[in-house]
């Protein structure tokens, strides 16, 4: 108990602002919901490496213990199988709230569960933040801009979202999560941060999660044709995972609520992405056209001026630099052979 009150005294000082950086960084207790997933597990690595105590809360819907196994046995690491739709009592200083499937294939699989996760799950984590006075960071998404009529997307743009479409469980769910976050902040004084994350790729993505980068890479490695949906002229901007993790930590530690776009402004059509994958894996990899999915946004590219100015953050890893790092991981997981033996 003494340890907790001591910790909380420290945290309240942080909450009051104006604390020397050294004190802020001291032995924080941090919960990462969705920490067994792709982004969450990379975030956990960074937090553990800097000496914090981390509790991961995850129901393993799309996450895997394998992503965190290297921390098992570390007394500063704890993994709890728990669904954020149910309340939970924890004593922590910061909450990184990532729990939510991110691939369209996964979030459409059980749309009602997805919206419950976004709404009830976020409500529970905000309730937790309120009870213990923790700082709360929401990982929202570029999907809040829908099929955008403004390009590139600035944080002040309100978006063009279909409220009754097949993607609504995710994009409207995240919009409601943002609303809840701002209402807890305005009416109850909870310290909050909002990140709007743009398409992110890297090692530990689920191999068959249906997202375009993981699909193309796995298909090219297996010598299957890369499936381009629609005419392939739709665009996305792809960010390497370590750039995102850096942005999330800067946002959490900084003084600004947001929302902040966190993404790489390099914009590619899906056909251009297929070319980059060909360069990285197999120049002869084939392309196969498939019908596109409903409500697919035509273009997406972040304006990151706000994050540059207020967080001093911008991505450092281009698609051509980041993709090979992911390819090595996929190669190893698909073939189970060290990449040096393959060439
Ligand atoms: P992911 O699917 O790999 O990870 C999500 C994690 O949340 C998984 O470990 C899953 O098991 C867990 N989870 C899902 N529902 C849960 C629930 N009800 N209770 C507890 N745990 C639950 O996805 P990711 O790419 O790592 O995304 C992490 C976060 O970032 C998500 O909130 C996502 O919406 C957001 N985001 C990601 C991207 C991206 O391109 N990766 C883009 C925009 C936003
Ligand atoms: N909650 C939680 N852990 C906590 C505190 C709250 O899971 O440590 C949940 C709580 O069960 C509720 C939600 O968070 O469903 C919102 O809590 P809050 O106290 O803001 O609202 P209330 O319980 O008054 O409706
Ligand atoms: N896409 C594709 N082939 C695939 C998977 C996706 O051409 O095998 C397209 C999809 O139609 C969309 C873009 O790639 O235009 C990005 O899709 P993803 O599911 O990765 O993420 P989104 O940005 O739609 O959430």
C-alpha cells in the first residue's frame, strides 16, 4: 500500500504539470491494452527497455503470446488475459489503450464485438484512468476521416464517414471513443491524449490478417499472385512501426491532448506498393485483380505538420527501407528458415 501511495503522490505531481523530465520518467507503472498485438508488442518492448513496469491486458483475439514471450519471467512485466469490454481494477500511472482489431477483415468478422470494444472498452479504460488519476492515450485511426474529401487530411477535418456501412463498427466506433475521451477530459479533468494512426506495417503483423502490406508480402514470398483490389489506384501512406511507437511515446509524455495524425506522408497507390514488394522480394511476382470491398476509402495521406511542430516528431523510415525489415520476419515465420540460407 505504501508503495502505491508513494507512486500516486509522484503521479499527482506529474498531473499538476511542470515536473522535471527526470521525475516523469521514473519507474512508471503502465498498462498497455492490446499489448499482445502488432503495434502493442513493439510499444511494450520500448517501455520495458526504458525501465518501466508494464501490464498487458489482452483477450488474444488478434494478438499472440509469441509477440511478448521474450518478456516472460521479467518481474517488471505482467500479462493478463482479459477482455476490455469487462471492467478491471489496476493501479497504474499511464494507460495506452490499443485494444481493438485493426485489420478490416478482423474488425468486420464480429462487428458488434468491435463496436463494443471501441465504446464499452474505452469507457472502462477511461473509468480506470479516472479512479487512479492515470494519463490515458487513445489509439484512434485515420479511418475517422472516412473516404476523405480533403487531401491530405488535417486534424481539423471532420471526415466523410458512412454511419451505417460495413466499416462503421470500426470508424464510427473510434469516433465515439474519441468523443468519450474528450468528454472525460473536459468534464472530469482526466489527462488524455489522442493519436490518429495511419496504415502501419512491420514485423509481427499477423501473416494472414488481410491487410494489404501483409497480404502482398506473404503472397510474394509464397509465390502466389498479389491480390490488388479494385483498379489498384486507391492510395495509402505506409508507416514503419518503430516510427509510430516513437510518436506514441512522445505524445504520451508531451503536454498536448491532440488529436495528432501519426503517419508517414509518403503516398502510394496499391499498384505502386506491389512494385515495391516486387523489388524487395521477387521481380517476377504476379498481380491479380479482385473486386474491391465496400466503402473503401479512395485516398489517404496524413498532414503531419501538427505532430512535427508540437511533438517534434516525424517518421524516419521510408517504405523502401522498412519493407525489407518486415520481409525478413515474414520469411522466417512462413518458412522457418533463417533468411541467410534463402539468399
Ligand atoms: P492488432 O490486431 O495486431 O492488435 C490489437 C490487439 O488488441 C490484439 O492483441 C487483440 O488481441 C487485442 N484486442 C482486441 N479486442 C480486444 C478486447 N476486447 N479486449 C482485449 N484485447 C483486445 O492491431 P494493431 O495493428 O496492433 O493495432 C493496435 C491499435 O492501433 C488498434 O486500436 C488499432 O485500431 C490502432 N490502429 C492501427 C493501425 C495500423 O495500421 N496498424 C492504424 C490505425 C489505428
Ligand atoms: N471501471 C473500470 N475500472 C476502474 C474504474 C472503472 O473498469 O478502475 C469501469 C466501470 O466499471 C464503468 C466504467 O469504467 O463501467 C466507467 O467508470 P466511471 O467511474 O467513469 O463511471 P460509472 O461507474 O460512474 O458509470
Ligand atoms: N487491398 C488490396 N489487396 C489486398 C488487401 C487490401 O488491394 O490484398 C487494398 C484495400 O482495398 C485498400 C488498401 O489496400 O484500398 C488498404 O487496405 P488495408 O486493409 O490494408 O487497410 P485500410 O487502409 O483499408 O484499413
